């Protein structure tokens, strides 16, 4: 079985993630191709798409949210994602059990003895009038019937057990707004697709194909790390004959779509600025293809990172309109020039007064 080294996997990842070349595709198509964007920090997806879509206009994503073509909702890994309306309706039921289990992993003691199906039915009844509600309002509506768990446990379980959308203006460009929840079916005017009884798991099969298109080649453990679903072996088995396989340097079997792009490992990779919690990093169990093990903690700490030659090489923040870059390794003169150029473009994108200021700290010794 052919072994793909980390550089080969890195270039494949960059190509699938639209980070090797910015894509000339509609924003909705980009969100769909990526299988959604992690979005618990509401403004971060705008940077993620700016780095991936040529001539990205943030108003387009805002319009997709208000137009109900893209939705903010808890889905993969029980984190908030921006996903297309079609995808959330197709995928949500397949994630239900995982969403409940992850809430129980945090609030098992508080929710002990609570009938979760009854709680879900009561929550649906509360939300049936179509009025958006905050987490506090949802918990308050249920507290009389379930006084013991506490408001946080109640509301967290409710939005895991009942498909809801977080409404705009949360997630709109340059807008601060709290979370207001409404039934997903009410917001989209369509019901969530029911869970298929087919043992071959057709929704799981679709998830695998979509994951590999955006993240492959990848191991089964990487697939689980992306979606949070453990029960996909039957789906993998059902489509295995469609796939080809490789091994990575650690000896893991990598699943792959036969016609997906796998660029030459020597393909030049441009500097790219990634937002906090970008799935190009979080979408894998083994993240060594894109970030060194010593810096792995940055990927879950909310650090925004800079890719140089395709790998995490710096962090970045914005202060007073200036993009501040902190290298994690020594930059060559060429590296600094490329980071400065892309940083100025990012500063202009983020600024409301045409600022293009960027400041790069000294490289570590």
C-alpha cells in the first residue's frame, strides 16, 4: 500500500480545503464543499471564507444567513457550525444520538432521571409558536416541570434533543447579537429528514464521501474527529469498494476518493490566515499534516493561525485595526515578506477605514 508522507497529505488537504488556490465558486457552494464551517465565534467564518473564495464579499454570507440558505446550528462534535440548509436537514437526525450523549458527558449527574424524550417534546411545544428564544428563556419555560437539573443543563440538552437554528442577526458581518433559537423546521419551512432504518447507513455514506472530498485522504479516526459520530463502520464497509487506500507515515490506513486531487508534494503553498477553530486543523484526529505536535494545543485554544508553506507557523490577532503576527518559528526574509503581504490584504478586509497595517513580531530564537 502506497505511503503518503505528511507533505503529500498537507498538499492534498490544502487543495481540498480551497487553501492552495482561492476558488472561483459561489459562497454557498464553498460552504457546502467544506461540509460547513465551525462558527461558535460568529465572525470567524468570514475570515475562513475570505482565505478560500476569490473576491469574497462578506455581505454574501450575511445574505445567505438571512435568506435561510445557510444556518447556524449545533451539529458536528456538538459545536456550532455554519451549514447549508440542505445539509442540516439531511444530516441532523444522524447526529441526534451523538448530540445527546455529548451533553450527558457534561451534565450526566444533573440530568439523571430526566426523560429526555419528554424534555424534547416539551421543548418543541415551547418553540412551536415560532417565537425565537434565548437559552435562558428556554430553561425558564421548562424549569417548573424540571426544577432539579438547573437552567444550563436543561437548555443545553434541549438544543441537543430538538433541532434548532440560531437566528440572525447573530453571525451577520460586523454585528454583535446574542443567541436566539427557533425550531429548524419552522425557520426553513421543511422538516428534518428522518433517520434511515437502513443498516448500510446511507446518510453516513454521504457524510464519508463529503468528508473525503473536503479533507481526504484520511483515516476513520479522522472522520470521527470531524463529525463526532462513532457509528460509521457499516457506512465505511458499504462504500469501501468505491474507495482507494493509502497509509500514512504512522502506518494508519487512509481512505480516499479515487478521483480527488492529490497535488505534487512540491506544489508551492501560499500564505494563508485561518480563523479560530478552523476545520482545516480540527477536522482530523492526527493533525500532524498541518500543525506540529508541539503546537497542537493552539488548535483547541481558539488561536488564529498563519500557514506558511502549508503549515501552522504563526498566530495572529487584530488590535486597533492592525494585524499582529507572532511567529512560532524562524521566518526567512521571503517568509516575512509573504506574510506581510497577505496580512495587509487581511487588514484591509477586516477594516472599516481601509487600514492595511500589519506588524510581525521577531521570530523566536
